[in-house]
């Protein structure tokens, strides 16, 4: 079996798994909507369905400026859409995906957006000669009705990896970790640069190399044997990737674009276009990334289905409850609703205590980290014996500090997300206990899991009140959102030291010794400033997420209490239904419950 055939089988398996999930959601949603009118889980099933249907396969294109990234993407699109000559100070991040209409949406740094006509003139407004101010722009989103994009593919054209502005950080920590394919364009006519090596060594998230494709552009300008030249590039890349030997393909982006525009198959073959597009297909989301996405979707559906099954149990129990008992439960529900402000206060007090504990954990870690960072940077300065101290500060010290901050983020982001997840679960369990105790006052809160369905009615569990999408977002974006702190001005105190009058471009040995004596206290002060900003941003990130978790749990609780009140009102108003009607509904509920149980198994 050749690779293309194997790739097609994997793609078919992915699509089959996706279709099966959507069919299950549609069936469960039909049961829930028909048998449990007003259920909050119907909307959550719809949201899950939308997430699966709108799930994009993201192909991120990286590379330094003048590597031909935009020309490469234009070739994939078969249209000269993106400007090919932009300067490092004005390049924008461009996300391109399928749409029935051609459109250009400008997303600004302040969160606002503006819809424009997708035209070369509008896109050129963001180039070197354009009138727009790229620093205010977060990214451009373009939609086109092209066949290449129709299968939910999003192409992301990025700024150069040697551009140290906010966009580089956004690419690295938002797009790259979630990308299904990462394409890195190289210049076949020049060696792998220092900034390329640093980017590959320091900025790629774990596991990204297995989804990467390296393309040596401008191969038409190489005189030696292409295979030998590609092998030489591969060896140089392996050194930056910790010994991992990547796939490197020869390419000529201008010839590929010309072939696409003219329909010249010989140009497409000679340019390397056919080999590159096949390699992209082999990597595209149907491999491990695609299966990981499906598994996340299955987990969300499993959690929702379990909650729906418990709600069906509650509905079944209500059919056997007398009118007097229903009235008593309705009174308890109304009492809960009246106690909302008291419950909110309890939640705020609880989260404030947990917030204090989480911040104490983080602050202790940051204090120790700052001490170690100062010692290590002082040692690096004392060990320096060159004559270019200015470059050493601007490049080496700055990169070392940034690298250490990045390591702290990678080491601590998941533990912090885990603490937030534990907070969310604790709130959900406490609110479920509050609900159940109000309706079943003789039941010990700590023994809710031991309740039988006939005595629990529609008792809740923590899973029913847990907001899975909120936590999923925290887990997916934990390191990414924190790493965004490394962009912008946070490292300016370090970089600014190179401008001190006692720091010269070239220094003699006796000058260097005196400069070091003056530099060390300034370095200590600069690290204080960096850590003050960094710690403040980390703490604010935590506080924002604690608040988001609390508000989401509270809203979920309110929605479910309101849903049960509506259901009790409906049941009381229809308590005089015939036994035949009740039996028919009971059978429908039992059948739906059985089907969901089979799916859960």
C-alpha cells in the first residue's frame, strides 16, 4: 500500500469517527429535547455539535522574512492574494479559510473588528506602503470560496520568526501548539540563521516536530545536486532540534505559483508543488491530532450524556410522585432561588480562600525563581570575557532571561490549571450538595453518591454542574495565554541596560572589569522590574480565571435550578393526566435511558 492510499484510509477513518459522533449527538439531542423540554443540556449538545462541524484543520506557515511565505501560500490558493514584499515592521498575521463569500475581517488589538471587502488594494493597505498601522492589528481573517479550503482547512501566514513583536509571540503560543501542520520555510541559498535556530530550539512546544514540514525555497538558484543540498540543510536543522532529523523538501514558490495561475502541470512538477501538497495531506489533521480532537469531543459527549441520563432518571421518578410531594419540592426549589444571594456570598468567600492558597503557591515559586535567575545571570556576566558586552546584554542576557521565563511558564502552567480545575469541581460538588440537601433534607450531604434513583428523584452530581468547555479552554490555552506575557515591553529593562554610558561596543579587558562592577547592581534592578511585571501579569491571569470559574459555576447552577422549577410547574399543572399517558411517557423515558446507557458503555 502506497502512502497516498494509507493517507486516504486515515482520512476516511477520521471522517467516519466524526460522522458517528455527530449522529450520536443528533439522536441524544432529539431524545433530550422531546422528553426533557427546557433542559440546559440541549444547548450544550448544540454547542458541541457546532464545535465538531466548525473544527478547522490549521496549517501554520513559519519562516523568516523574505523566505517566500506569502508566495508559498498564494501557490496553495492558486491566487496572488497576499503581498509578497512586506517589511518586518509592517507584516501582519493572516488567517485564511473557506467562506461562501470573499471577505476580509480586521481584528484589532483592543478586541474590535471591522469587515471589509477582500481585495488586493485592502490587503496592500497593511504592507510597507500602506496607510494602516499594523501595531494596532491583531490579525487579518480572510474567507474565500476555494476548493482547497473547503474541507475546513485554515492557512495561517505569519510574521517572520526574527520579528520580536507581539505577533511572533501570538503565533508561537496560540497558533503553533494547536496547529495540525506546521510548515517552516527556509532559504536554500543561505545557511540556517541564528534566529531560525533559536526559534526552533527555544520556541517550539513539545511534540511539534512530528507535525512539521521544512521546505527549502529558492532551490532553482542552487547549482549543486538538490539531494545533497537538502541533506546538508537537514543535518544543520537536526542540531537545532535536539538530533531529530526533519523532512526537508526542495521547492520553488514562484514557479509553483506560476504553474497554479497558468495551469501548467510541468511547472507544478518541477517546482516541487506536487510533492509538497502530498506531504501536507499526509500530515493534515487526520493523524494523531485528528484522533486527539475526536477523543476530546467524545469525552465531552460522554459527560453530557451521563448528566442527561441522570436527568431522565429524575423525570422518571417524578412520574410516581404525588401532587402533594411535587408541591413540597417546588417550594424547596423556590426557597433555593430566594437564597441565591446568600449562596453567591458563600461561593465568593470560598473562592477567595482558594484564591489566596493558589496565589501563595505561585508567589513562593516566583520568589525562588527570581533568586535563581539573579544568581545565574550574575554568574553569566562574571564569566563573560569578550569585548562586546553591549551585544552580550542585548542578545545573550535578554534571550537567557526570556528562556528562563518561558521554562517557568511551561513548568507551572499545567499545575495552575489543575488548581483551577479542582476549584471548579469543588464548586460544582458544593452547589450540587446545596441543591440535593434542599430537596432531600434527611440525606447526609457526604453520602449523595449512595442515593438510589427512586429516593433521589432528580438529585444532582458535581458533573451536572461542571462547565466542561470552560475548563477545556483553560487547559488548551494555559501555557499559551501565559506565554503571551513574553511579548511586548516586559523585557525592556534588560534590553535597556545596553544603552548605559559605561557599556561600549568594544571594550578592553580593564574597561570590562569596571563595567561589570557597575552592571551587576543594574542587572539586579532590571530583573526586579521584569519580575514585578511578570508576577503581576501571572497573578492577574489567575484572578481572572478564578472569577471566570466562579461565575460559570454560578450561572450553571441558576440555569439548572430554573429548569427544575419549570419542570415541576409543568408536572403539577398536568398531574391529572391519565394513567395511560403517564405509562406512555414512562416507556419513552426508559427507552431513551437505555439507549444512552448503551452509548455510555
